[in-house]
C-alpha cells in the first residue's frame, strides 16, 4: 500500500483466486465474441497481431459484474485510495493477440476521463501469464499532479488540448527516467494497481495477452464534463450530473462498503 502512495503503482500477488480468474476469463471470451458499441481495434492493418479494446461492459456481462462487485477489488480499491467508499467507474478490456507489434505509448489516463480528484485507482488484471518484457510499465512517482499532453496512440495527434498547453511526456530514453521505470512479470491472479495520473506504457506482445482493467473512484472524485470526447464517453451524463458533483449515478454504483448485488 505504501508503494502505491509513493510510486503511483504497486503489484499485488494472488489478489484473485483461480476460480475468479476462470470466471473473468469466461467474461473476456464473451466480450470478444460479442463486442460492445465502444469496441475498437487499436493496431494498424499491417500488424501481424491485433490490439483490441472495449469499454463499459460490466452491466451486460455477469462475470465482469461479479468481479467488480464481489471480489477483493472494492476493498483493495478503498484501501489504496485511502477512501471510505469505492464506486465502479468502468471496465476496460485490452487484448493483444500473439505477434502484436503495436505498443501502448507512454501516457496518463486522467486527461482522457470525465472526472477530477485524487482518490482513484485502476487495476490491470491479466488472465494470461505476462513476462516482464511485455508487461505494463510505469514511471515511478509521476502522479504528482502534473498533466501531460494526451496524444492519439497511433498518429500522435493532440486532439484535446492546443499544442504546448500541457507538459510534454518526459523523454523516456534518458537514463534518469529509465532508472525510474517499474514493472512486474505477472501470473493469473496477480494484478497491478495504479493511479490515473501515473505515466505508463507497454510494448507489443509475442504471446496472447488478455487483460481486464477495473477502475474505481473514491470520496473526493467529482464529475468533470470535458469540451472533448472522453474515453470512454458517457453519453448524456452531463444532463444528469452537473460539473463538480459527486458521481452518484446508477452507472457508478457504490461497491464499498460492500453491498451484495
């Protein structure tokens, strides 16, 4: 827990049981067979693999809902956020098929989201073994409050802020930054927890890498409608929740303290 506050990312071994990983894997395969409306392929047509992602499917995939509500995740989220409550924010499926070359470039998640506040956490949960060389990596202690310029992953365009309006991503080829990079080989059941401001990246993958990401919000998080399209976009939410109010909405149910579904 201390490492999360200091580094903005921490590994938690054996957070989910074998039965829970089997359940989550079933959900992932349902999602792949029946993509949702926000599904997209985030790799080029000439990539020998494929990078697939999808968002916001927990309300239609029971396996996802069970993991988000009834596993150890809500309790872990509250503890890491130092929050008295935890709300589901959204789920995010990321699948790199074997041979995928498309990297995930260095970025923060916060600028893409429609929330403000410090008490937040994302869980990156692989259902396949992930070797160290293809795992998610983090720039330790990059969650100090600085927002870095978000760019599109493939074309590197600045679609949300004017060029120069935010700090540029640090030069990750510098030895001083390379020394701050942390990451872990993971087995099914392990997860990585990270803050939405922590810079992170991943390479392509020689083997199949199916990852379920679960995101939670804590006490101080408020709605922050953006002038740009967020990822994911919650259509019509600004009519139900004004700027600066708590995320008290059926899309973001309280799951800690635990409330059985």
